[in-house]
């Protein structure tokens, strides 16, 4: 496994994996794997390196990422309606830093 593939996968998941209802987890994992593979091809990362970075099972890797982000989301759920509305309209990259600020307060 290349270090580049591992870094790519972790960065990609941090940008694109969002919590989904349990009933949609598998479908979302398949969708995310497809998008991740497409992005890896564009980044010139060979499929076998990406698969190795995911522990040889992209679907399980994405399911684990979905579980982790769901647990994190539950812990960081904002209490006020203002914060919920703000987060709903914020790009995901900015949303994570805002959620981190909320949990540190």
C-alpha cells in the first residue's frame, strides 16, 4: 500500500462521508466507494493501491467511516435551532470546523 493512497483515502473520507440513516448505510457506502474510486483515478492512484489502503475491502471501510461519522455527529449535535439551521446551509468542509468549535465550548 502506498502512503499516498492511504492519505488520499483518509482525506477523501473526511471531505465526503456524512451521516446517513441506518436504513441507507449500505447504499450510501456503495455510492461513496464509486465516487472515491473515480476521484482516485483522476488523482492517478491505482485501484489496487486504493483497495490496499482500505484494508482490501472498500465497502467495509466506507461502512466503518459512516459509523464513525454518525457517532461523532451524535456527540456534536448542536442544541440551538440557530446552530442547526446554520449547519444545514454550510458547506461540509466549514461545517466540521464549526461543529468542532461547538463541542469545545
